[in-house]
């Protein structure tokens, strides 16, 4: 594998600063080299209880372009929306043979939750030689156990997401519940294309897993919270709240989950840098969190910030807003939210590759 | 003795589809299409804040979430008794229109074209290989131009998403459409950014997309004869052009209406829609109006073969989508095809023409925005019982959402979506769905490489995430809406 780009440089390039919108563009040449040398491990991408939104988001990648991703960056052997083949030809040649030949070497991308109700019959993805259906659940177990690692793209495969909400009528579970293998969660409904391409680039380039947070998310994209860099932050600090959609003011009362949502949309922006949720006046829906979908347009009385720890936004505000922290809960919240508590960032301790 | 061919999964569509046909004498004599994913999103909505519908229903489908955001908020507007101001109406139209362009371009070039264009001849690697072995008919220079257009279309559809995000916040899953209008305000920079991208897209649609569809039709003329289907065309109407009227009666870019196979026309009456489940994996075989919530899942049900229900209009099988819209509005270029419009390539042509119509219309709409004027009408979630209907034209066809609110929470949600019309299984009378009907008569040269079958299926631009999302917890009818 090429080693021209050190991990430290990689992390610097992926840092969520405004200048880094095109971060993954820096990586393409290094990965291209590996693909051209025939060394790049194959990628198999499967879809379960999904809406295809994650794949559509991937197609929106700017740097590298999707052409570079599909034709020069990853060796994509199976993708239900993109591949030329269909039916048995697709399953046999694109999936089963590849998974066998590259056992322990290929990466599996899962989009969508796994319905386990009715013995998995709520989602079938093909049929066996004898005509019986192949359930998505059985496919994830089989292919997932053979992969070098599983990348859960989207909140559904990472945490359950919308199909697992409410009464969870089809008993949807995240992939981690049924597969025991190395796993990376790239949540978001859908995830930003940079998060998908950037994580794929990292694993292909270094053949290892980037540093993850307690929810299995790469810290390079999910290390900060929306609230820290929110363009409406001054309204929050001044206690000016929007009461109706399209009004100026902090969007907290309209349900904004910015204070606990981990991602870098504030600085990365979406769709080629044109816009993003809060810039368009829409409250953050907290789509990268395990608790998603919450209650979308209502202010939550309490936010979960860790196992068995909840807090209110006012407490977060007290700490982040620079006022005196009162009580141990508020203190804890502030420290976790600003990264002062938790595993040390690896940049200082990790050597160049 | 008929030979059975199964294609499972059908790739290059949205969602999970299996097709099963019987071939005799080189032609399909019977067909079954099966949607093979069930999520139950409408049940998940039950008991929630009704405004969540806009976000939850978008997750029906990541290719065309804007259709569901539009229908979902129209139903909320209706239930709350509010309407968007002029800017809100226009921006909603720009959001949905931008998604038409991305969806149609994606569909033709990236989902359907590989059945006619030999991409492997230009790029011989995954994901273009492996593929079914069959004869490609485009001359090499045309083929090369089409592959280049495939690559160019990747950029074009991305830019259409960017146009959408200028007003919608981000895409997929638009954030800015809310009850009463939108959250994003127009300003000069956004208008300029939108127009500059639109100019490029109009050029691509008029000078690349449409000519390539025409070139495919020139070298594959038989596909203007195959895949006619039921020929009953249904449109609810979409893109309201007037303010101060409810969204159903307002004048629209695409008018609503029905044209039957015999050429007779009718005004759409929502009360004539029924949903049937005899061949669907749901308990309770009752014919229900879309306004009634029906059935619970039964994946082992004998005789059933799909997660889709079978909607029928006055008992008839109907086709929805760009072809239906162009037939209903009597679009001259599509009309000029005569009977050939009802075909695999007729559908692709209608989609391309429609894409151009929407793109040019948006160029005008964006100049009608009034900077500094309101974009949204305030609302309160009512505590008394309310119900609302939202009818629109999603990229793939007529889309209806029905929403009943009790005690400030969602009690019943029901979405009848384009692909459920097009890809439904048989109904109680045994009538095949529109796509099944279109498959019958299709020639199959080589049963091991049944490219003909997927050509027919893909011409409908099916979306199975959309089609299957239905269920209620009760076996009985739990509510009925007043509509129409």
C-alpha cells in the first residue's frame, strides 16, 4: 500500500474546517495507486431495511467525484443500484464468489437496518438454488462474518434508525446486534458523502480502523457537536428563541438537537458547500445519534449524554456559554461536550505511518 | 410447457424486487412482480407528533424523498387549515422540481441505460462487469457518446441535488419543507446560484438527455412496440401555480386527470380508489379505500407473493408516472408518438420531455420569488380531531398521503404511492398489475440473459422503498377520511 500520506496528515485533512470540504480529494491519488496495482480490497455494498438515501448521498460526493470513487478508488463488486448485473449473476459473481475468494480481506458496507421479525422474511434479497428466499438477516450474518470489517453506513445499520422507531413493527436491529466482527458506524440520515468516502479511504489506505468514539463512530467526523459552531449560537447565548418556522433565533424550541448531535455539518456544509440544515433555518434533527429519530419538532426536556446520564439544554448552555457551572451534572456535561473528558486524542501520541 | 424465469434481485432500481415470468414460444405469457421488503413506516408514525410525518415519510425513499415531504406537508397544511405564502409555494415547487431533474437523469443514465449502452466496451471493470450477455445495437460512436453522457450525468444529477439544497438545506432528506411553507428565505445570491446551475442542466437535458433517448429509440425501434401494459393513465396533478386556493383545486403545471385505454377521459375522484390484498402478504382480505387503514402482515400467507397492495381505480388497473402525466396533459411531442407512446421507450421519452418542461418552468418560477417576503405561515398543532389529504405528483407518479390526527397526535397515516400503482400484484379479480401486464408479450431471446425483462421493469422507474411501507396494528378498519 502507498504510504505517502501519514495518518497524522490524513486526520489534519479530514478535520472539519471550512477549508476541508474537499478533504477526500487529497486522498484519491493514493488510493488510485492501490487500485491500479490490483491491491485494493474489494468492497461489497448491500441494502436491507433502507431507503437508498445513503447510496444517493454517496453519489453526491464532490471531491473525489463519484466517477473517481466508482472507477478509480474502490473496487465495488456488488451494489444493488449501480451494478450492471442482476439476479443470480449479480449475487454469485458479485457477492458470494468475491466473499469466498477474498475472505478476511474485503470490506462489507451495510445500508439499512436488519429486520429480524418473521424469521427475517420482512426483507429478502434473492433466492437460493432451491427457490427459497435469502433473507437479509442471513446474508448479513454470512457475508459480515467473512469480511475484514463491516462499515455500517447510515443510522439504520448503525443504530436501528427510523425502521426501528416506535413499535418497531419488523423487529429491526443494528448490524452490531447480529454480527461479531470489527465494525465502524457511519451514522447520519443519510451520512455526508465525505464521511462515507473519507472512512472508506482511511480503511483502504491504511488497511486499519480509524479511531472511534463510544458509539463506534470515526472521531475525525463525529468528534464535535453542532452546538459548538452553530451559526445561531449567539441567539442561544442571548436567550433569543425562534417560536415559528422561518423566524430568526435559536431553534431549540422548535426541536433542535444541536446541543447533543455529533457531526461536523456546521463547517463541512452539504451538497457541494451550498447549504446545511440550520443554515436553511431547519432545526437539527440529531440524525447521527443512537436515539434518532427522537420527537423531531419538539424541544426535549432532557438529553442523554452518556450511559445513564441525562441533562437539560440549560445546563449545557451554562457550561458552554461560559457562565458559572452549577452542580456536578452540569460540570460533567460541559467537560464531555467540549472533549475535556474522554479518551485522549490520538494525534499527539500516534506516530506517522 | 412454459419455462419459468426468475430475476431476484432486480438491480438498478430503488429497493427490493423479484420478478418471475413464464415464457412460452419465446414470449412472456405470465408475470409476477414481488416487492420483497416491508418496513411498516405508517405504523411507526402512529401516536407521534403529526409534524414528524414530513421527516418520517421522506425516509420511505431516499431517491425521491421530496415527493413524500411535499405530500406529507400538504396533508398537514390541509389538517391544520393553513396554506403557504407565495414564496413558500414557489420554493416548494423549486425543491420538488430540482428533484425531478436529479431523479429522471439518474434513472435514465445510471439505472436504465446499461440495458442499451455497452459501458463495459469503454470501461471493462466493476461495477460495469459482469453483465447479462446480449446484443448491443448502438454504433460505436453513439455508444461512446452515451457512455460519456453517463459520466457527465453523474455530475449533472449531483448539481441538481445542489440546486435543491440551496432551498431545502440538504439532500437527500430535505430539511426546509415544513407545515405552512418552508424555513429558507430567498435572497439574490441563492437565486443566482440556483439559476447558474439550472442553465447548465437545461442545456444537458435538451441537448444530451433527449437526443440520447431518441438515439436509443432509433437503434432499438422494437422497444417502442413492447411493454404497453394497461394503458389506463392516472395523474393527481402537481406543481401548484396559484396562491389562495387549496392545493387540489389550484391550477398546476401538470394537470390531474385520467385517460383510459379506449381514449375516454375522466376527472379523478379519490373515492373510487380501492386497495386490495388478496395476493399480498397481509391478513384480512378486505377491499379498502386508501383512507382506511387495512391489515397486518402475514409473510406466510398462502397464494400471496408481494409486500405491495393492489390499488385499483373503479376496479381498473392504472399506470402512473411521467407517461401518464404527459398523456393527461396532451403533451404534443409525446402525443405525436401515437400508440408507440405506450411502450418501454415511450416511458423513457416521456420522462425526458417532462424533465425539460420542469427545468424550463423552474427558470421562470425562480424569478417570481419576492425577497424579504414571508416564506411560511405559522401554525399550532390542533388538539381536536383533524384529517388532511396531500395529493401531488412525485417524480415517479401520482402520490397521495392521508393523515388523521387525534388529541394532537397521529392516529392513522396512509400513503398510496406511485410504485404501488405500477408494480402491484394481482387484484381480487385476478387482474395483473400494470408492470406485470407490460411484461406479458415481451420476447425473451435467451432465458439465461433475460435483459428484456429488466428493460420493461426499469421503464417504470420503480421504487420499492416507496411501494411497501404499509400496515396497521388492528385487523379492522380504524378510521375513514372524508375526501374529495
